[in-house]
C-alpha cells in the first residue's frame, strides 16, 4: 500500500524535500554503490548542504531504506496505473516500463548485492519492496482471473514468474548481456507472448 499523501503545506514541503534527497541518493547509490557513496555526495547531488540532509535522514543506512521504499512505491503505482483492455497489452506495457529504466535496474542490482550480507537491508528491501511489488502484481492477476481475462492459475506463482522474468532481464542488462531488440516495447511484447503462450507449437501433432 502506498504511503498516505501529506495534507498540510508544511507536510507537502517536507515530503518534497525528502523526495528530492531520496532521488539524489538513488542516483548516487546506482552510480557508486552503497559502500562508496557518501552523504556529502548525496547532498551535493540534491543541491543541499550536508547538514540539511541530516534534518531528514539520520544516516546513509536510513537513506538506503528510504530509497528501497520509494522504489517499491514507484513500481507499485506503475503497476496500478497501467490501463489496457487486453491483459497481454497490459503485461507488455509493464515489462517495457521496467526494461527501459536504467537507474531502476542498477538499484535492483544494488539491493540484491547488499541484501546478501546486510540483514537490515534484506529485511527492508525484501519485505518493504519485493513482497509489496509481488503482492500488487498478484492482486492484479487475481482480478483478471475473476474477470475471466486470464485462465484460473495460481496467482502467487504467476506473479512471481512475471517478477522473476523482469528481474532476470534486469540482471542480464546490467551484466552487459544484450538483447537485440529495437525498443523496450518490442522486447516487452515478445517476452509477454512467450509468457502467455509458451514455446509449444500447437500446429505440431502432440
């Protein structure tokens, strides 16, 4: 669930400043990695004094957690906002959105690396980000099954399969394994076709 929106002018100002800092932190973390990033670099990227940053976040660890939560909110909102009459079009659009965002892919790799040896990062990224993303996807799949737009499969397995495909492509891109497609939209459509229709040729006698 997305966090409640600020209601007063002061709340909106604080939320905007936090978002500004987290956006800068995401940029620095994605470029430098967590260990090499400094709060000074993050403050400079946000065009703020380092002391101002500490008015909103206590330390670099809290910034990393904030970036993970913002990442989850952004992806969840994207999943909820995609509108398409056909499930295939909706899924292709979601995948294309994920494939085209380079910083998001780098952040995924960052969180994956940090979660392996940092219990706090694992806790917040897995529980606050990954599970939230998969839960939103599962809810969308369930709604489509109930509407008769998707056959009755296990929504949990379906959502995790879709998430695994997107994560796998993100990892390949960041490792330099290229996929020769002219656009994220075309790649998203091809992956969606394979996901929905499989590899079996129905024209071949079974």
